C-alpha cells in the first residue's frame, strides 16, 4: 500500500469525506485522486498538515506500523521551523569539542530533572 492509499484509507476510517479533508488541509481533491489512481504519494511538506488533520503519527502514515511497533530510537522526524529542527541546525555548526560540551550540559540538565 502506498502512503497516499494509506491516507485515503484513514480518511475513510475517520468517516471524513475527501472534500472535508481537502478543505481542512488545502490539498485539492484532484491530488487525492492521483494518490489512488496513479499510486502517487503526497510531498513530504504536506505530511505534517495531513498528520495533524487525521490525528495520526507520521510513522504510521509512512510505514503502516503503529508507533509502538517501531524502534523510535533509530530515527526521528523533525519538522523545519520547530525548536528541535533549529537545535539540530545549530548543533551541526559546532566543532567536535563544543558538541561534546553541549552534550555534557544536556546530561547535567537531565540529572537536575531526575
């Protein structure tokens, strides 16, 4: 099953019409039809709004597996513009020594919260 087909299935399971989904996401109904007929997938920039509207985890949309079935420690989805994304960008700008120092600060903060 493609990602697009899975999204259409979830729309149906939620009792939502394609028009309602289109209105809530701004994704044209013709695009939804291409997901099924042409077996195309949505662009990744639409994934967040799709997940928000359908109230599903991106892991499920992409893989078909429930979140708890996957080992999330292997990877994580981060959306551009969110705090975690900005943190990763700034982290990548650091040299090796400063990255190590930052990780030390993070561990110290975690210890303070425990």
